[in-house]
């Protein structure tokens, strides 16, 4: 800690800016930077910009009612890129099929026992062919139908290699499709048995019941035919059984003129996520909504794969942390609706909203983990995590991080101690005194720090219980940690609070360690009084003022004292007064002692500079005169007889004391230049004209015009008059016995003309009579500079 000072030089003026860091501990910055790096610096997140409606790529369908219109439809949409760089893209597919029909019969036909028998025979043949195909599918899945009672048990009972291969695409959807396959098959058996038990179909009502049951078999057959188990775009786990629905429709035709229209549809929505085999860990957050034209039955909504419903109007479903990995997977949800699917409706399906998160640091962490040291550090952290897991998931992570922060700060304290001990030896200073200056004042309120630290740790534990989201996996794995913390802001805050609490407790421990290394003198600062500090500050201020005046005086001699001046202005006199007034006596005492040492060091440096200046300057001046004699350009790095830290000062001092020799310093090269008197005098006359102390001016160099400010039409007349005046002055000087006239004035009531001379240069200046003395003074100052 200390006061940092920036000294800037512009146009010969010095401006000093102070940055007081007395109350700022750089280790807090370390904590926040590490926290940001661990949980947010290694997570790249962006919103994928996809707008508008999905484009239908293809439509396929099947007519199961026999009216020439396809009731089962599959809509495949064009793929859309999510991350071109990584080759990740998304594609939607929607499968629709009727789950019930409205049946209308006109022209009822009489049904004889023979007709009923034929209808039952058609149903039996349909069932035989269906069961043959379904049994083959069950065998391919190695499925035990008796154990398939719900989605979970159906997935467990499916033990074939085909099931194992397809689980990775969407395990929950596979379980659901197997369950529906088995359930719809059982329903077909049930309806077929009910038809087989019918003895008579004599009345219109009995005919309606039979027609309803036959239409139900058609709907159930269509539902099974739409299963993802048979679809190449879905699971493709087994071949589709043969459903000869025409035989069922043949039975309907024996009842009368039957018209079937779908009463309700099921929509299966699949969103495929396909990855270009990237090594990066990418998570997607996806939200999708059915078209506004589709009236969704909310109770029928099923969102699988940890999906959830966000809103009711418009209905929105979504999935968090969908991992995009090779070879890909799909998301699944379904619902029922009375809205018939057609191109005008299905073409209004908006693109899903997608947010992408890249956990790019995982691959670097894995490389670190493979290193023996990294493996040990991670294993050690996992042990600390397990030890503190009883406090909660996020506090345990905080403990695993805190242990390394504490070890790091302890190592820094050890290095700081060694450094100051070694430096004290080099500076021939007492090591204990050096450590006391480095450590600063002890903690006077350590009890408060300890209490606050424990309170923060408990706050983190309570916040973990009530404000964080449930954690699916409590395994201490890098991918799991980053994914979980990066998606739960409350959890990240819990970790930060826990770390700050541990660090606050560590400050108390650190204070004890400093006391053990320096003894009772360290704690003596804790008992500092206001009177003692006021007296010490008065002595420091007196010493400081004396050194400030000395630095300013040495600066006037040309000595380079930038660093010394920076040290002077960095002494926080006003800050010390505020600290004493506010009761921070321990810190004030330490800072007074620290700055008193700095002033003593500064005084020694100034004494050394003055000694060198007085003893070495005469020698350096002679050597410089010899080195510059007869040379137009001399690089400073060739002046080896002057030490480097004094070289620039000596050269500038020499140039300032020998201006008439025309030397200037450009960069690191000393250059001799001829003084252009004409330009200097002309510049001075222009300056006086600009500020209106002079009205008109003429400058002659060896009787040739060098400058003339008179208007264009009067320049020649002014020159002739000036030459005549010059000749008159020369004649007059001879009559008066003078060798040279340097000034001559012609005065009127308001204006005056002054003749001025310097060597072979003459000037005639016209000005207000009252300003003549100022004009002559400025001219003489310029001549003095030239001399």
C-alpha cells in the first residue's frame, strides 16, 4: 500500500497527479479477477440471431381414411446454422396424425350375420398381420411387453443394441415412443376384442357404435405408423409393421356411406441439434412456440428431456443446457389440437430462440488435469470440496477455492518478508525495522474482522439453502462445475460471499503471523495516540518543507530533480491530518514513520547530487568544451567521461551557460547551429505588431530590407525615408563625436518613431508615444538573449 504519484511535464510546467491507494488492498482485485476468470472469463455466451419463419423443405403424407387426402403428415424444415465456425446447426421436423375421427353415415345398409362375420374376419386378418410385424419389432428391441408399463419401465426393458444406439439421441423420447407403441397395440387389441363380441348390428345405433370402433382402429393404426421407432429421421430402431387399413375401411363400407373427418390431431415436434464434431463444449438454451394459428390443448402438452413450459399465451416450451455434441441429438415435445395441419398453418412456425454458451476452458483444464501437478491440485480441491459438502454445494466450492487463495496469499507474505529482509541487508538497514515499514499498522479491530468473516460464511450457507437452484449432480468435475455455476447467478454469489468471508478471517490470521515475525514492536503501533501523531506530523512537515525548497532551488540551477520532486509531492500531509482527525492513529503513526524514512533517503540523495555537482562539474565542463570543439554534431552516448545518469544534466547545463556558441540538444545529439539574427529580430517585431505595442516597423540587414510592415503602396517611400534618416543619424553622430548611435527617437504629439540598432541590423519602429519605453525594453531584452 502507498501513494503513487504521476509527474507530467508540458511546456516547462509540472503537473502532479496523486493516486492514493492507502485504503485499497490489491488482493481484493486478485479475488475478483480470479472469480471472474473461473466462472465467467472462460464462458463465452451469445444470443443466436435467427428471425422470421421456418422454411418448409419437404412434406410427406399418407391417406388412412381413404378419402384421397393425407391425414398423416411429416413436415421437414430447412436446417439453420447456429454456429458456422463449429459446424453446429438446427433442424425442425413436425409429425401430425389424427387421434380421433368424426364419423358420418348416410344410406345405412342392412347388415346380415354373414356381413358381420366378414367384418370380424377382416379385423382378425388385420390383427394377425399387425401382430406379426409388431412382434418382430419387439424382438428387435428385445422388449418384454409385460414389463412395459410406463415410459421409464419401457425404456429399461428395451435392452437391445438398437436401443443402446438410439438412447443418445433422446433417451426420454425413446422411452415414450416405446410406451406408445406398446400402449396403442394394446388398445387395438381391446377394440378388436370388443368388435368380435358384437352379436347383432340391426339398429342404426348399433351400426354407429360399430363404425366408431372401426374408425378408432384406423386412428390407432395411424398413431403407431407415425411412431419415431420406425422413422429414419427419428430412431429407426425397427421395421414398421404392416397395417392393412384398407381391410378396416372395407368393413366400414358394409355399414353404409361412411364419411370420416379428423376430430383431433397429435403434433410431435422434433428439433434436431447436429454438431460438426467440435472439441469445444457448447451448451444451447432453446425456446420454441407452436404457430399462433394452432389452438393447443394445454393439458396434452408433453415436453421431454428436462424441458419446461415458460408461458401459456403464447405457449412457449424450452430446454436449458442442451449439450451440442457429435453425432447429434433431438429435442421433443408434443401436444393435441383440433387445428388441421396444412401448409398455411405450418408455414407460420417461427424459428426457435437460441442462446449459445461455449465452455471453451474445459479443453485447457483437461490438459492441465493430465499434468501430475494439476491432477494433484484438482484432487486436493475435490477432497476439500467433499469435506465441506455438508454446508451445501456452492459453499463447498467456495471452500475448495478459498484454500488455494489462502495458500497463495501465505506464499506472497513469505516472499514479501524474504524480499524486505534481503533488501534491508543490501541497504544496510535493520531487517526488523524494514519489515515493520512493509507490514504497516496492525489490526486494531481484529475481533470485528473475525466476526464479520464468520458471519459471511454463515450467510453463504443460508443463501445456498434458500436462493440457489437445485443441483442435478454434485460431482466435483470441471465441466459440471462451470456449467452449473455459469447458469446460476445466485450460486456464483454464494461462492463469492464465502470466499470473502474466508479472506476476512485470513486477514486476522495474517496479522497474528506478522506479529510473530516482528515481535512486540509490531503491536506498539496499535497504541498510538493523537498527541504523539500530531507531534510526529509537525516534525515531518518541517522536514518536508525544507526539502521542497531545496529541490526547487536545485531545479533552478538546471539539476534534474524530477524523481525527487515526485517524492516530495507524494507525501500525504493532508491525508495524514484527516487520518489523525478521524481516529486512525495506528495507521497514521506507521505512515508518518514510513514517510520520515523516505525524507531521510531523499536528503541523502540530494547531498550526493550536490557533492557530485560541485566536485565534478568543472572537470566535466572542460571535457565537454574539448569534445564539442570543431564538431557540428556530437551524440551524447559518446560522452563516456560523464556517468549516464548525469549526462543529460551536464549537457543542458553546458548549453545554457554557453548560449553564444549556438549549441542545442535534439534528442540524444548535440548540434551546433548558427544564430539567424534576421529571423529572431523579425519574429520580435511581428510579436510587437500583433499585440499592437508597435504600429509599423522596418528592419534592414546590411542596408538591405529584411522586413517591412508598411502597406504595399508605402513600402518604397518608407524605405527611402528610413535610409535618409539613417544617413542623417550617421552625420549627426560624427558632429557630436560619437562613434555609433544605437537609438534615436523622433517624437510627435501622439506617435513616436524609434531608430534601433544591433551590429549590422537597423530597425525603425513606429508606436504610440506612451509605449516607446516598453518597445525599447523588449528590443533590449531580445538583444540580451542574442548576446
